């Protein structure tokens, strides 16, 4: 029992559905294997394009039964039932296949049973045939008979071969050779016609022409169809049998060669498509690669309807490039139906079969990625084209699913990183804000309890300490609020502002400059730039305050603005000790404070410069740091310039 479980664990059960009432037994038998843990069930039914309009009630009942018992429903359109089942079974790596069986009718008894054909085509799959006298031998809505496609090329070829044979026979008839050689020439003509044409019916036609021509031209009485010698009847019969055998063998060899070539071509196309899909950057690229490939291979216009509200993407075939065929207003119902039912519809299907396009759902299980529409041009796809289409769409669906899972994983990583940063910010804030708050509280208590015994100088110093700590807290809170806002909504409302006014406004928010020298250089002409003035003010406040904190007393700080091409550049420089090169690459990172050997009294949370970088990113720009000449540091950022007339 354990060996059986091990064998079926993780297996893929493929169930072939039909419109027969006895399919219920096949479904329930396959469902027993589906109960084994780790098994996956797929119920497959194939619609022949000749019978796509069939909406059999029994088939729908069988589909619902299979869905209720845990099978995923999959429909395919194919003229070749064996090829359709074989290709799909290999694609999903099926391990077990279940189908029904009934004794064939007298007319069908010579044909190889479907189960035997599948055993030969799928030797690696365990095929379970469930016998039932009422069940159909075919997991198909209807049976499709071989159809002879008459074509002018083969007819002309038969006539040309038999005409050439007749010409040679007329030459032989006037020579000293016997009628036996004439018969040989005609039989050779029949064999050549059988080999060169696409169906054995043409070989039979050549044999009939041989009989008529030989009898009319070379048998006494000539120029009549009377036959007096019964030996010729045997010759005619042997010729017909030989032509049928030769045509049958030639057709089989051609079919094998054609399928081998098609399989090699399909493998090449799928390999090429798979490589391109692996190199795609995002879902849009996946859609473009797949639809371009299908449009070129099928020579049909392909339209992709996205899951969201964006307009459909059109990929016209070369011959349709100038034709306006993309107004699908009248066929929108088919798109919505396909989305809702995860099934195909439109031309040559059982739903909306009179529409011009065929619509195929792109999905993996219940995860929808869109609908693909293919212009059928009033003619169905060939069996090979249909197989190739479904193989490419399978690769496409898998690639879309992989891209979605990768995107969700990246979003999860970004979310986890944000949560980590939030937690780090909370820890940093709680730690760094405790010191100034404790100092403010202690100074306030000292003033409240000892103000009467304190000297005026001590009181003034206490007031100054409280003011300094409060200003530092306000500055940090502004940075934290800006950082939180930009993380949740990086969009900014830009307007044309004079940079001189913004610099003046930022100076009003600067703490006491002490003995530092502050210089402003904006030139004589007004400089207007597109910006959010409040955020740019905060950038300047952070940069100027940093220069005041990290430079010795008496240092010079310069704020300069100038225009170059279509950009307005702003720099804040100082002549302090500068920043070591190894720290420059990390200076805009969150919580990075660096090392400042010239003073231990500087208090920093490592937020200000990170906020400056975020603000400039929201403006579509960057902020850079470099060494000043001859020493010191200069921070520079730029904004998009705006020409404003005096009337504005």
C-alpha cells in the first residue's frame, strides 16, 4: 500500500471528458486516484472546429461533475484528437490518463482504437481505459472523419503524369514493342502520381485514368471501352491495388516526415520564445514578446486585453497593418465572458462563434492575466498552428505567473525593509529625543523650584538651553514628518518660485549663527524654478544647519544660486574641515552620522541629509556632495528652470 502511495504522490491525473452519459463512471473512477495526497487533477475535453457549436447538456453536466470532484477544467480546440491529448499531456507532465472505451462500430472496426494510439504516443504515461458499452471511444464532443481536400495542384499533377505516360505509350505502340510495355509505362505513371500527390484518392484517380486510357487507345476494338480479353481485368485490379498501397505508404511517410519537421520547428520556436521570455523586463515586455511571436507565426492580428482598465494592446499582422480592424465594440461581450469563465470563445468555438476573433483566457488556476484575441480571418487554425499556439500560451502564462510572484516577493521585501526602517526610526527617535526632553524637563523644574535663588546669568543660560533643545526637537520633527510623507506619497505639487525668496525664507528658520559668517549670492537677475517651496526650504535649512553644526566657530558659509542651460543650481558650501572621502558615499543614508573629531557636542540623528535626498528625488533631481576649494564641503542640487514674464 505504501508503494502505491509513493507512486501516485505528486502525480498529475489527466481525465478525458466526452458528451456521453457513461463518462460519469470514468470521472468517478479518476476521482478515486485524485484523493491520494499530492495529486493534481485536470479534466480535458477537446472541441473539433467542425463541431464547435455543440452545446451538449450532457457535456456540461459531466464538466460540472468533474469540477465538483476537484478537477481543473481545460478545453482545447484541435482537429487531431490524438495530437491534442498527446501535446497537452506532455505539457502538464501527466502521469496518469483516464478515458472511456466502447466497442467500435462495424465501419470503424478497422481503425486503430484511440487508447492504442495514445499508448504508442505516450509510453511514459499510465493510461487507464474504463470500459462501458454506452461510452464513446473518443474523449471528444464528436467524431471527425478524415476529409479529402481536393486541390487543383494535385489534379493537374495527375493529369500531367498520365498525359506524359500516354504520350510514351503512343510512341511504343508504333514501335515493335508489345502492349506489356505499355502497361508497364502506365503502372509506373500511376505509382509516380501516387508518390507525388497528397492523398491516396489521387493515386486511385490515376489508376482509373490508366484503365480508361489504356482500354480506349490500345485495346481492340480501339476507341471504345469494350474489353474482350478477361486477362486485362486482372491487370486492372492489380494496378488499382498497387496504386492504393503505394499512395497509402507514401502518405504515411509524408505524414511522419511532416510531423517530424513540425515537431522540430515547434521545439525551436518554443526554445526561442522561452529564451526571450526569460530576458523580459516586466509583464509589458512579456506581452509584447508573446504577441509579436504569435502575430508573426500565425500571420494574424493579435490583441491583448489587460486585466486592468488600460486599453488593449494591438499587434497587427504585416498584411493588416493598414487595415482598421481593431474596433471590437460589438465583440466586447466575448471578452468579458472569457474573463469570467476562464475559457475560450469567439470564432470556431461553442460561444459567440459568429464573431471575427477567437478569445483565449490567459490564466494559471484562478489567477487571471488577461485575454488574447486572434483574428481568425474566416478560416480556422490548422492543427499544427493550434498546437503551437497553445504551447506558446502555456509558456506565456507560466512566465506571467512567475513575474507576478517575483513582483509580489519584491513588494514584500520592500514592505519588510520599510518596516525595518520604521522600527529603526522608532528606536532612534525614542533614544535621541529622550536626551533633549530630559534636559528641557530638568531645566524647567530647576527654574520652577530655584528661580528665586538663581542669578540672572544662570536663568538666562537655562532659558537658552531650553530654547536650543526645543529648536533641535522642532527640526527633527520636521524631518521625520517630511520623510514619512514622502515615503507614503512621493508626488509633489510644483510651481514656479523665485529661488531668492525661498533662500530668504529658509534663513528665518535658522538657529543662531553665532560667530559664523553667512553669505548669499543669487546674482542680479531673478531665478525662477519649478519646486515645492516648503520642501526646498527644508532642504536649505538642513544644509545650512549642518554647516553651522559641523564647522568651527568663525567659519564662512555661502549659499549660491545660478542658472546653467535649463537648470537652476543651488549650493551650500563651507570652509570647515570637510568630510572624509570614505564617508561621502554613505552620507545620505538614513541614520548615518559619520565621525566628527573636531567636536563631541554635535547631536545628530542621521535623518536630515536622507530627507534632503528624498525631497530632491521627488523633484526628479539629486543632491551631491564634494570638497570645497581650498577646504571644506559643498552640497549642490538643481531644479528645472522656468521662464516667467513680469506680468506673471
